[in-house]
């Protein structure tokens, strides 16, 4: 296990993308083979920077991961970046990072999100409230925003098609329902799709790679529930900051989960000229769980 610079311990002895030894000492043990999913803690990246980068100059694999983190952090460091929870998680070094390689997209994504949700299920809410999963996709900059949006929805579809868990009771399976939210491994999730070609909705541009920010839905319900006055005020404050950050543009699809005029999937990807304008949800949600198990008899990746 690596020594971290914050109180949240690493989940597993994952592949070490930051070039540290097993005890956090640079150069003692360099990169292990690329045979494990790359899920790591923000504190490992911070510690790594403090010890220098033994492989920075020579490893192209290494460079893209560090560049992705640095681009992400530089955006969150902007004073008027709208997401107050993201800024707090960044300050606490409590973010979980997943690096998805371009030649192993399905495997890295599915295994990495699964490992993150194992952490969610085994950790008390108060100890993971500010530990979102941030996913970077290698070489995911496409020719235009529409292509990046299509790539993003396909990645989410990969998750659904490889989910062996039953859909949680009480959660609508139709994306046309205000009670729908995406679920994986029995956990309700909110997925923020951010793309490098976003120019108008700058709050959804987190660097040079397509980036997902994933939070369990209960995190939002706990800190900014739509059924409390304080929660409504927090959401209104953040949305005011979003409008300011986007030079006066307010995303029309942002709403409150469960409201009759609000669809959750429309908040995953924000629309702007040049992007994907979908009249129906791009996801194909399986309604028959038995048929889904038959499809899962052979892994999709």
C-alpha cells in the first residue's frame, strides 16, 4: 500500500500510475505491468509531485495521465469555478481518479467503476461524501463536440450492458420518467459528462480528455436535497455560479431530480451548438433483467 497525504486510505494495491514505490518513495519501484485498472487517490498524485517524476520524460503513458490531472485541477482552481463540492473535494485531496486507456476502454471502465462502487458500499457516507470518481479517457479528443458526446454515451452504455445487478427497486427504468437515474451495481449514480470541445458550456470542459465526474445520487440528496430549504439554496447558488462561469448562459436542462419537468439524463450531457442534440435518451436500458443475464453470459469486453 502507498502512503497517502490525506486520511482516506487507498482501496486496493492498484496499478501505480504515478511512479511511486510501495511506500511512496519515488524510484524504489517503478511501473508495474499494465495489467491492472488504474484507480488511484488524489493524494497519491500530490505525493508524487512532491517527490519528482522519474518517468515523466520517457513514458508517454505516464504523461497523458498527469496532463489530464493537471488540466482538471487547473480548472477547479479557478476562483469562479461553479461546483463548490468539487472544489472542496479537490482541496481535501479526496477525489478518486480512474484512467481509462484507449485500447482497454471497456475493461478499464467497467472494472474501475466496479472497484469505486465497492468503496462506496463499504464506506460510511460521511467518509466518502467528497470522494467523487473522476474518469479520464485517453486520447478521447474528437473532431467535434458531437463525436465526444457520442463517445461518452457509448461508454455509459458499456457500463449498463455489463451490469450483472438487478435494477434497484423504486427507480424508474425508462429515461423518460422523472424518477429515472442511471444505476450500476445497484447504486444510483449521477454522471457529469465533460468534453474538451465544450466552448459555450465552459463548466463542462475539464481539460484535454473526455472526463466523467460520477457521484452516488445520495451524496447530492444529503448535502443539497431538493426537499429542504437549505438544499434548494445550495443548488440555486451553484446554478448561479454556472451561469456566471458560462458567460451568462444557463443550461435549460438543469433541474431537480423527481420534478415533473426534469429528466435526469438530460443533465448528464449539456447541449450547445456543435454538440449532440438528442430528442430521446441515447441509452438503451434493458427492461428484462433475465434477458440481460443471458447477454452477460459472455462479457461484452
